[in-house]
């Protein structure tokens, strides 16, 4: 770490970055899962889901960059390998190609998990009076809550 003076102690920056690393890993894992489903979705809702998933993974691609850059601004190295993401992520991998209904359920669960990861990270950022990280995390939480709601609406009977 460098000697930076942004009003947040090194200890707090490290603790916040650890939470952001988990958020980055969950977000990247969800990005990969969403992109996979975009490529492989079939069925009567193909066009709607294909386009919806594309919007979701495009948004997530921007998000992972924002989260990684926030980690770097705290002067901590951002994770960037599959093995690191697998170790840090709370998102379960899916084997094979699930049905479109199972894709929706899996992505809903994934977005809900990211919301929980955000909540844990938000507490740490708020305790350290890190408004920049808290704002980023809060924005991510809002987006994932809305996305989960939309997926639940599509997947309901």
C-alpha cells in the first residue's frame, strides 16, 4: 500500500476492499452466468430473454470495472482471475444448459445473492465513513434488487 491520505485509515481501506472483492467476484460470476444464458437460451421466450440477458450482462460488465476501480482507489489490488473469483464468490455455478425457466430462477437467485453481498459490504463502508464506496455499493444494491424483481415478474405464472 502507498501512503495515501483520504480520511480513511489503511485498516479500514483494507476491510472495505475485502468486501468489495467479494462484490466484484459475485458480480463477475453473475456476468459470466448471464452471458452464458444469453448465448444458450431457447424456447418460446427466446427473443425476450435473449435481449433481457444481453442488457443485464452489459450492465454487469460496466459494474465490474467500477467495483475494481474503487478497490484500486483504496490502494488494494483487485482480484482478476477465475480462481480468485471462485474463491471469493457466493454465486453457484450451473452445469449444462438449464431450461429458460431455470435460467430465470438461477439469475433471480444470483441477483438476490449480490444484494446480500452488497448489504454486508455497505455496513463496513458506512462504519468507516467511506461515502464513495457506500454510494457505489448502494447503487449496485438498487440495480440488483430491481433486476431480481424483473426476473421474478418474467418467471411468474
